[in-house]
């Protein structure tokens, strides 16, 4: 998606070979016009599949997922990284290792919000090694639901997550695939 690539070139900051900072528009301060364009693009890309739920993981994926859900006219379910007192009933659970935070999270979704009749589009802001997405896929599988596709804003093409998910047969659509980043020059090269 040219609009997203242009924005990354203009406002993204390469912190190291593996870290691209896009907090001014994607995952701290949110550019809602950009999100709306991304939501429309995901709707176009996945128009041929039935979608009854959008699934993401807290926290950075929630904003994009909400706008995508608006384009599909379906609810968003987000996997929580911690049990809280306002969660009750039975839960689907898995463990996810975070590339960004360097730790393992127990991730949960209430069985009230995800079930065998659901057709799920998984949405997230970044894809690197695929740990978060593999955990979300486990939750969908545990619910007996169907993964109809995976939509990613920014995929790090130089890391294995995207290739591994595609090799397993998942339909994965990334709006921007970063082929390489140079922390010395700040240059970002897209696939």
C-alpha cells in the first residue's frame, strides 16, 4: 500500500536493524485517516471471504482492528495479555513471546466471544517472527473457528514470520513489507 509505505519513509525511524519506530502514526499516536485507508484496503483484499469477527492482540493492534471491523461491519475481539477481575467465565488461553517486549505473555479470550461458527480475520500492526500470530491462530483453533485470513500493517520481510505462515497455507496480506532497514542512513526498502 503506497500510502503506508510513503508514511513510513517520511515519519518512520529505524532504531536498529530489527526495530522500526512508527509511533507517531501507527502504534502510539494514531492517524485515523491512514487507518481508514488501511481498513478499506483490507476490506478490498478480503472481500471474497466470510468474516464474522476481527481478532487482534492488545494493545497496538486494537486501533487498526477497530477501523477494519468498521469496514466489515463486524465486532472486534482482542486477546488480553492479563487476567483481570472483570473477566469471568471460561477462557481460551495460550502463551505468546513478544519480540518488542522480550517476554512471554499468557494471552486469553473469553469463550463468550469466539466460537465454532466464527470466521476470523486476524489483524495486527506488525509481523516479525510470527509469535503473536501463531498464538492468535491457536486461540482460533481452540475455539473451533476458522481463520479466513491474516492482515498485517507492516511485515518485516527479513524475518521469518510471514514466510512461515504462508508456507503453512495461511492467506496473509501485508500492506507494507519491509525488505531491509539501515539504521545508519534511516533508509527503509520495501518489497
